[in-house]
């Protein structure tokens, strides 16, 4: 499954950023499109326009299966969910675990150590001596996070997350994607997706252009209060994206497209002030 997932991600039309020519947007709409470009770059959509650059047929095929959006009513239902709830609260314990690992010394486990623990019938306890120290010094916090994450066999299950999280934390550092320690909320994950479902639904006629800002703008002020820069929005979105799906191919492609977005002087995040 991992191989085929990686192949599918590699076949996505996102080897470069896609721009529409002769685009005219209001300042408010341009800010919203800049926010949406964090996901648009990954999807291979336009990163500077309300239109996506994809055919209506492509959207009508993908939106119902991925988002359950097939008409105006289902769009409003999803937009309301993202605005009022989304996944930011659900993922908050994961974020706390990410920050704990980011600020602690943690090592990628050695396979032989994992095998030793397998013989003890303790699932995938992948300790190194450094990680054992982390577990002893941070045990109350790890137990608390285990409870918050609903992990029944606390030490065993939470430890299975550690090498996965550490792998993409190392990627964030290596690619200089942003400062993980500065992130206190994953609101960006829901806000970026909100604007994108508004763009897709606008193209399919589920909402009118005059309504786009009304729906897409619902989280704007909260985003500006929560984060200090586009960089913080990007790293918060990336963390939530990795929590949602840590498939190696997806992580690789997301980091690559976010880096393209950050480095391209034409991208709206480099053209539009965050505040």
C-alpha cells in the first residue's frame, strides 16, 4: 500500500506551482487565496486565483468522496463544521506530543532494540537508552497525553507514535519549514481547508462569488490572532497534515510543495502581508 500511495503522490500535477494569468483580486480575496495556496500547491491547483485550474468533472468526481460535498447544502454543512469545530481540538493532544518531542532529546530506535522488546510480547516498544530516559523524566506528561489520545495500552501505543513523529519533525527541521515550538494551535489546518472547499464549491456553482468571502473569511481574524506570520501558518498546517496522514509519500510531497511556495517570490504568501 505504501508503494502505491507514494506512486500516486508522485503522479500528482504538483511538480511546479500553477499560476493563472491576468488575475485581478481584491485585497481581502487575495489574502484568502494566499491562505488556500498552502493546500493548492500540493493539489496542483492555481495558487493565485479563485479558479482551481482543474475541470469541473475532476471536482465533481473528487469532492463527494473526499469531502461529502455534492451540492450547496452539503457544502454549507462542511463549511460550518470547519468553522466551528474541524479537527484542531481533536489534534491538540497530538500537537502537545509533537512539541514535547521537539523540545526533548529523542532518538530514532535501533531495530535490534525493537526485536528484543518483541520477544517480551510488548508490541512495538522501540526504546533506545535516551528514549528510556525521556519516558522516565516525562512519564506524567506522556501518561496524560496517552489518556487524551485515547491510547489504551499507554506506554506501548504512544511509543509507536514516537518514531513516526520524530521522522517528520526531523524533516521540518532539515527543510527549515518553521518553528514547531511557536505553534500552540492547529487552527491553520481547518482554515486552509475552509478556503479551499469554498473555491471548489464556487467553481461548481454551489455558492456565488459574492458569497465566497462570507464563507471563506470565517476564520481569518482567529488565524491572524493565533499566528504571527505565514511561516507559522505553514508549519501549523504541516503538523496537522502529518498527524492526519503520515504516509511517507504524502509527507515528502507536502514538504516539497510547501518549500516551493515559500521560495517562489511570485507566490502570494510572499506578495501579501500576513497582517
